[in-house]
C-alpha cells in the first residue's frame, strides 16, 4: 500500500518529472530528498534510484542547466543517507528493526551474499544494485565495520553512482533527438522504475 501510494504520487499527473521540467531547482531538492531516504532508511528499499538519477540528468541536459550543483547536492544526500543508515545499524535500533521484521530476511541475505563475495567494497558496488544499496550500510553498521573504512567506500560510491548516472543522463539530454522525444523517453524510464517495486509487490501478495 505504502509503496504503490508513493509511486502513484511520484508518477501521477503532478509528477516529479513534470516538476523537474517546470521548476528544476525544486525538483532537484526533491530528488536529493528521495535519494537520502532510499539510502538512509533501511525500511525503504523500494524507492527508485538509478533511473531517477538518469532521468534527472536527462531533463537538466535538455534544459541546458549546469549539472554541477545538482550533482553535488544529490551526491551529498547519498553520502549522508548511507551515514545515517550505518549509524542506525550500529545502534540498538538496528537490532530492534530486525527483531520486529522491519528489515526483510531475504534482503539481509542478499546483501550478506555481496559482503561475502566482495567484502567492504560492497558499500561502493552495492550503490548500483537495488535493495543492496539500501541494506549494505545498515549491515555494515550492524557488523561493526570500521567507521573510517566505511566512510571511504561511502564517499567513493556516492560520487561514482550519482555523478556517473546524472552525467550520462545529462549528456544524452543535450542531444537534439533526445530533446524532441523527451516525453516518450521519460515515460519509458518511468515504466522501468515501476517494474521492480511492482514485481516485489506482486510476490509479497502471492506469499500472503
């Protein structure tokens, strides 16, 4: 219910993509807030990430807006979000969230598999993997990863993830063909954003 309600607000008539096209500065602040919540709150792994950053860059490029301060703001939001999530994992609240089922066991298992395979760089690599990017900092705090080590991978991952996806979108958004077909491209990106949460929602309903 919460997932679908949020998504219908995000992509409704007064949606975020329209807001970015009409008032890019306000839209960027909202994107930064969404990124902060996705990376900072372990109970919200369903929020859109990759596609949202790419779409933001494309819309900024189509309007000829300099991407530097939007990228800086969104990157800062990603860094602070992971830091909050890590702090929650290190605190007593982390165990409480697990005990009460707020963090799904399958999400923890998926993220633990990444840590088993890649170790601490999971904090950076996981930025590009839905669910893992939300749970990885929480699990790092829960298992007592060194704060300094976590900070290094956190900053590196945020810069690559946010900077890379926004830059790619920005570069494509400046191409005339992309500008002329922006509506269809945004609709396509919205459809891609909706697929993972819809699939998870369907799975949870079947299990229920």
